[in-house]
């Protein structure tokens, strides 16, 4: 297929997407994000945003953004381990780890990047072992970033097995774990969203914590849609369901309830986070962005 044939093929594909009524249109906003926005000179109610707490244009958040630009400038123009990092990045990592109940955290450009970084970095290393296999048990309704993270991991780490269990179906997950009991997997990971974004349902985290412990598995939870929005103090699904501080790995975003800024994170035990800092490819490749500090409380 030469370039002209490729472009013709792409045009036909786009026409088919439009005919199927699945073509995605981007609607320009003529105002700040909020409960109501201006579109085509008309005020309309915004029901599609993840601005759950209304922080995306809160006066204190905007003030903090201006202060950050005045004090630190716009960007570092390189990656942290080459050109140096800044106290605000280190402080945010400490505060977000404390906020979600983990020992340490590492920042990423997005939660999408954080999810890809976690699976690939951890499972792509043989740690001096041979003849092993790893396994990821993933809820079938997990976010695309987890799905792509697992796919990328399986391309890089060929011994990795991926198994999908029916969404929130603990019996199905237990069946899979029972089937695999004698397979002697090196690393086992149970991966789930905390809140499933399209359904609005919560993962049964208390049961998943127990299952992970029984089977010596890591429990990985993407908290993008619950950090800041769920729990008595906004600490997400683990707090809401009584297992705060008991999740092995938490990923999340600053792009939803915490104000709509760019950025994401991985939080967990200190050795894991330091390993990701050394080995995950998105980590040395990312340039810290100059943006407002997210409104994360420093204390419970």
C-alpha cells in the first residue's frame, strides 16, 4: 500500500465511522469549564466533565497556578534526572502518597502513562530468574489504560499471561486463581478500577484485598475516578469501602476531581516506587510540566 492508497483507505474508514454514528466530534467551549458552559454562544449544562468537585477553575486553584508560574517558571526543558527536579514535584509525591495511604509515589504525565509504566517496568525484569511466568488477572471492564498497559507489558515481557475475569465477579476470579494454584507464577497481579467509569460501579475492594492476600498476589487499583470524590475525606474507593492503606498499588490522575490539571501518579511501597523511578521507561523520558499544585491535603 503506497501513501496515496493509505490515505484513500483512511478516508473510507472515516466515512464508515461517520455512517455508523460513532464519529467523535470535539465541541469548542467558549467559557471556563464548570457546571454550565458556553457553546456556540449558548449557555448549556455540562454533564460530561469529570470536574466532580468543581475545582478546575476554583479561584484558589487558579491563584495557586499563577503563583507557581511566578515562582518556578513554566518548565524545565528536560527530564528530572538529567536537569534536576524541583521541591514542588517532590512535595507533591510525598503528599499524594500520604493522601492515598501509601509509603511513596512517583509522578507521571498522566494516569494512562502511569499504568503503562507500572506493568511494563515490573514484569519486564527477570530479576536474575529464568523459566518463569507472571500473570495479570484483570477485570474485563477495566479502563483502556490498564488494557493497553497489559498489552504493552506482554509485548515486552513475553512470559506474562493475561486473564480476564467477569467484571466484579469474585467467584470467577477465585475459579481462575484455583485453576492456576499449581502453575507457580513468579508475580501475580490482580488489576481493577476503583470506580468503573462507564458504569459508575465500585470494585469490591474489601474482598479483593482478602483474595490477593490468600493467593500472594499484588492488588493494583486505578483510582482515577474516585480520588478526591469518594470517601469521607476524599481518599477514594479504599476509604469508602474500609480498606484505606491496604492496597498494594494505587494509580490516579490530577485531571479529574483534583482540579483538571495534567499529570498522574503511581503509589505503593517505597521499594516498588524507587524501582519504577529507576526502570520504568516513561519515568526518565518525561519532562515535568509546570502546572498548579493539586489541592491535596497534607494530613488526614
